[in-house]
């Protein structure tokens, strides 16, 4: 039976020396030694949280605004505001910090991370929900119908304005892409635009600009009629979730830089009650001049 040959220590050392002197491996090591290029401090540590903290895209479209420039972030930011929840705001501007890969996220003091409907459940499960208006079952059903209307027709038009109007590319890039180094910024903006187009194509077979804005106009007309002369939807003395949703769209549309391709701004301004509604919530809950 043949015995196996065990390399001597001298042979092993020679092999290691040859490996270490390999110019290709040396180049690879030099390259890898440069990583990470930059180490960022953690966004938060557990002992830094003394209450709920909402991480958003921010700040707003105009200087000094504490409202998020992102509709989804602004919706949850406003819902927490109108429920008078005690929470802190941080401009994270990095969706990959979220388990869902998007902002916002609400981190509770005990470290629990909430996204999307979990934030709504958190508000409704706390005593803060008594700061909100109370809808009947019928009103809740109608409210959901109008929310769906906004989340399709207005959202499609807003996505198209942000990502498909060539004259708005610079403004959109300034908020969503500039913080990243080249070429990462170009790659991420390309991915974000593709994601926006794919989302629209779920409900729209062909992206026709005129049709998208026409449907947004119809949605705004319906919302305007539903609001009427009331301060909040369904004649409530206090705002509810639908008010946070509609406000998030209207505020972003009205605050987005006015360009030749901001048809949405003109469509909203046709409805005085919707404009006043947006100003009311902003003044009441964000305490800044609109």
C-alpha cells in the first residue's frame, strides 16, 4: 500500500512565497485593501433612540421645509403628525437601510422596525388614534375608494412627472441621485426610472402622457367634489388617514419646481378647495409658511 506524501515545511513555505510574489495576486490584494472606500457611521444605535424615529427622504423641495420630498414618506410623516404621535425625524436618504429596500421606516425605541401598513397599525393601536377623526363604516369604505383613486391616478401622474418628463430630470436627480458618486448615481437613477415605469405599466398598457394627465385631472375633480367646503374629508372635525394620503400628493405636486412640464401643478391649482386643504394641513401640523 502506497504511503501518502506529506509536503515538508520547506516545500510549503516555498509554495507560500511563490503565491505571495504572484504579481496578479499582489494587484488583487492592493485593490481589495482600498475597500471599504468610506466607512459611514451607523444611522442609529439602540441606545440613541429615546422614542420612535422616522427615517425619510428629505428635506423638502424648498429650503427650510421639514416635509419629505417623497410622496410615500410624506404620507406616513403626515399621518404620524396628525395623530400627534411623539416621534423624531431623520433624513436618511438611503433606502437600502430598510428591510423592504425603500423609505420610510419607523424604528421604535425598543428597536422594532415598522414599514408601510405596520406604521398605520402602530398609530391605531396607540391612544394617539383618538386625535384622529372617526369615520363610520360606510365612510371608511368610501375613504378606501378615494385612497385607491389617489394611489393609482395621482401616483401615475406624479411618477410620470418625476421620471418621464425630460425637463424635470435635473430636479429629480438633485433629490434622488446627487448624493451618490459617479457612476453609481447614474446606475441608481436608471434603476429608479425603470422601477417607476414598471409600476405604471401594471395598470396602464401604454404610457400615453395625455391620458395619464387626463385621468389625474378626473381624480382631482372627484377629490375636490368629495372634499367640498369641509376642512377635512367626510366633514370630519379632525383629519383621518385619507387626509394624510391626499395631502402627500397635493403638497408634493404644488412644491415641485414649476417647469414647462409641470402640468400637474396647473391641474391642482384649478381646485381652490384642494389648494386650501393642503395649506391648512401644512400650517396646522408643520407650523411653517406654505
